[in-house]
C-alpha cells in the first residue's frame, strides 16, 4: 500500500489553481458575488470512523527443530475516534501550500482468531487483537480553494494483544502477551469543505508497529516472531475553529460521459484452508496478497440539482501477491505446502450516488466485481517436490466511497478534467480445488476479499466541470 502514496502527491500538484488563459471560452452569464479565498489556516477538531486490516506475519518454530511455519494473522474490524489539529497556509509558485500537525486516537475492534493448525496429534491456534490505536503526524498538501490533497507521516502507537495455544498429548498450553507498541505511520488523503466551518475527508494510513519476538512455552519454549503492519481506511468530519465560514457556489455540472485512468494499491484477507482428511490434517489460515493496481474506467452521470447519479465500469492489472505463507512442517526437505497467491487482474461495474458541494462531488458506490484468482502450491512429501497450480475467474460484489474534484495539473489541463480518490471493498467469493498430496487426497479453499485505495483522473466529454450559475 505504501507505493500508492506517490499518486496522491501528484494529485495534490494537479490541484493547484489554473491561470485564466487556460479556461475555455464561455457565453456571458451574470457573475455571482465574489467569494473570499478559502483559507485552511487555523485549529480544527473532528471525528473519524473506518475499517482496519492487519497484515501481521507470524513465524513460529513450534517444536524447535527448524519447522518454521510462516503465515499471516489479519486482524480486521471497525473503529471510531477523534482528531485535533492545526493548519498553516502559505502561497507558492505551485499554489497555496498547507502545512499541518494532527493527533488522533481511536477505539478499535480489530481481531483475528481463525488461524488453526490441526495435525492429528497436535492442535494449535493463534490470534491477535488491536483494542485502540493513535497517531501524531505532520501533514503537507496543496490546496485548490476548498479542496486539500495531502500526504502525512509521523508516530503511531497501538495496544496489541497476541495469544496462542497448543493441545499436545491431551495437555493444552497457552501463551498471551499484551503491550503498547510504538512505530511509524505514513498516509495520504483528500479533505474538502462541506459548508460553513465543516470539512470532510477520506484517508489511508499505513502503520508499521515494528517486529517483536516472544518466547511461547507451548510444546517447547520457542520464539514467535511477529511483524505488526496495519492498513487503515477511514472517513472523517472536521470543524474549523474560528475559520471563515465557507458558502459553496452552485453545484458543478457533472452530467455526461467520462473516461479516465486510476492507480492505487490493495491488500487481501483471503480466508483459506488445506484439508487432508485421510491423515487428520486441517489447516485454516489467511493468504494476504498485497501490491499495486492500475487501470482504466469509463462512466456516465445524470444530475438533478446537487444530486448526481452514475454508472461506472473499470478494469485493472494487479501485482497483488502473497508468496510468504508456508504451512505443515515447512522443514527443508520435509513435508511442506508453500503458497503463492496472486490476483492478476480485476474489475467492477458499479452504480454511483453523489452530492455536489460546489465543485466537489462526495459519493458512495457499489455493484458487481470480477477478477482472476491464481493459487500455486509447492508441495513436498515422500514422492518429492510437486507444484500444484489453480486458476479461476470469479464474480462477486464491491462497495465503497470517494471524493471527486477538478484537476488542472498546474494549469496544463482544462476544466474538463477531474481527479478522484476512493476506497473499495471487493469480495470475489470462494474457490475450491482438489489434488493429491503425495498419495493423500487434499482440498484447498480460498475466499477472496480485497481492500483497495486508489486515485484516478477523468476527462468529461460534453461539458466542463465548473459551477452552474
């Protein structure tokens, strides 16, 4: 997800004001009363809510003999909290630059207790929870009037609970640890005025809470090494204290066809299993493909006053991959099942419902999703190494939200261009594949769900996206 942040920086540059010479000629209409230039300077306070997804890699040598299992525990759930901050706005050749500081804290319900390794004579479970987290960050962005595109980075902290249990020879041993973990955070977002002193934002944060090693006395006193990585997707509402109230101009004209491209990244939480019933082995774990997405979209909008109704279709290639998960003994030369899970491409066909505040469109979206799901398993047993490969094209559903605003790229593009920043949750359903592991029948399943955060640009064909006076 971190590579996506470069795209938001480019969007911010593109949001700088254009010069008058770049505007297309328009028939004379009576001009509205001049509005004061929007100024982001000042204190603000607000609330936020969203969804978080962990991609926490565990490595555990359960018996202390080099049998290192590698797998992801993926705490997922909702959260809500508050933030407070201060902005300074200054002028530059790029346009108004906004510097800021912000602190936030959230209560959270991120958890994952599904990872289970049942290997006939031993049963192991792993789980992890985040009860709360917070950040203290700097922000820097470029303002296009009442729209601010920004990147942000700083300090992160969270309360992390990790536990594991093992039942072996009729005896159950448990391990648990709770700590307040510190690290760093980087992210990006778009914030736009709603009217009065209120603003709304959509934001992505990547939290790196470090790596930890704990000694777990299960079947043997062995280390559990954990990488703590969290992806945060949220919306927020801010009230600017003492700022000049904003009175939006009439809604922009969004009606008509548009065509564009997008760039972003995604992280999966693919609930998966490996079942060998003849020998009493059942493994339940997460595959966590992570990578960059990019593609194209086309759509059409209808408009009634400030309300915008639309249809959009998109398709993109993806580098999302998880080639770190290894279950069963994972001893070199021993019984092994090493996974390589990818999502080569996917797309959506969605409806959009939005509300235009001046030249900013806030929207929700949902509809059909489809994509390619590929799973490769490198197995090793008494018959030697064998590679199993499976490929499916699945359909499912998607839902999300975003913000779309004019895009001018330092005055090089005209008023028919816009940029959007959006979050999508994609569910592509499940796959099931059977094969022979050594001489034993085996089945593997994978339920594919993805969290996507991306930026796009659109060209609107029939009319400029400017306020309708």
